[in-house]
């Protein structure tokens, strides 16, 4: 069946946000007397929402509820202040989005990032293109890999799941796509590995953003 819409993960797929996330989390950890991490460690901390990021970054023996909540609060403040300092579009993303728009393919964003942060990122870096809907973490809605948010977006667009391709860079993204009945495509330029994407159910692995266009023919 023809793909009529592409849903995108945000961090690690459309935007390279890793340095700003790592800097914000490390500042929060340091403020609470906890060890910081090299940026590469954050490739494995991100992907399941901000509270999970912070929980993973805190050493297990220090991972009390009070410590997690204090670090999470500080992280949110740090990220609010620096979220766009080093974040950028990945090379090739503008060309991909232009081509999808020209071919009448609908585009949407589905992220585990908090809703307000997703909207800020889309407005700041992606305002040239139309994404509808733009969905992040919302109260009362389970985060990915639960497919509830993805399927709600599909209904909003009046599409069937098999008409949607989901592009993401993590096992969480591939699991979401599989559970929702989407075509799962893995972004190799993102935060995780080819093996992780393949084992989580990716049906296509893309080395460059514009490689996605061959899947629409």
C-alpha cells in the first residue's frame, strides 16, 4: 500500500539535540553532587522521556525518588535555558522534507520529549515545513513504545496504519512503529546502532535522510 504520511521522531532523527541535552543533564547532576557523563553516554540515556533520561543518568545507588525529582527539576531549568545552543538539523533533512512536501506526503512529529519542548523545537528549526500533528509527551498518554499516541495521530489524519512510515533512531521508535502497524524505518545517523534498530524490527535502515524517498515509490 502506498505511504501517504511520514511520522518522525525528533531527537536523533530530525534534530541533533544530544549536546544540549547532555550539557543540561550534566549541569543538573553536578548541582546535586552527582557524577557527570561524557556525551556518548547520553546516546543510551535519551529516548524514553526526560524523567527516564535523568533516572538513567543517576548512579543506581543514589537513585532515590527525592534525588530523581530534584535533578529532573534542575534539568528542566537548564534545558529551558540552553535547548537551542548547539542543536541543529541533521544534514540532508531539509532536502528530505522539501521532497516530501513537493510529493504531497503528509508529515507529523511523534516524540517522547515534553510537548512544550517539542513545539519549541519545531517552531525554531522546522518552521519551513508543515507538521500536523506535532505530538510530544502529554499527561495521561503513555509514551513510546506504547502505540496509543501514534494511533491517535493516524486517526486524526484519517489514515490507516499501513499508510504511515515511521522514521526514528532507536529501539523505542521501531517498537512503536511495529506495534502501531506502521512501516518502521531506522535512521543510522542518529543516537543508536544499526544492530539495535534491526533487532527492534526495522524493515529499512537508512544511511542518509533522502534514502527514505526510495521507500515511497
